[in-house]
C-alpha cells in the first residue's frame, strides 16, 4: 500500500520535479508512493487541479506546489 500520493498532470514541469523528489525520498526510506493524474477523474481535477502537484501522506493532504523535504521526511518516519 502506498503511503504517499502525488496528484499531478501531464505537461506540468513542477509536477515532474515533485515526482522526482518524492521518488528519491520514498526510495531512501523504503516507503511506497504513487502518482495520480488529476485529469483522469473529474472529482480529482475539481479538488486539486489548480494546486498540482499535491502531496498526500496516508490519505491526508501534506502540501502542494513543491515538496518540503525535511517536513516530508519527518512525516514518513513518524509512527513507523
């Protein structure tokens, strides 16, 4: 099961950067993650489309527009 979800969209350079950061951090911490294109679902597009990339940890919104690495690392090592 993925602990981190990155809501993204095709053609978004900020999303590409966020996905690379999440992949690196999650890889180092052995944490599962997935990317979901908000344009694949009208509800996701309505909720997150104007803020992509949006990062969720354990189903809760953690941040948007960029990865705050120290904060994400802290969230992923808490309660392990």
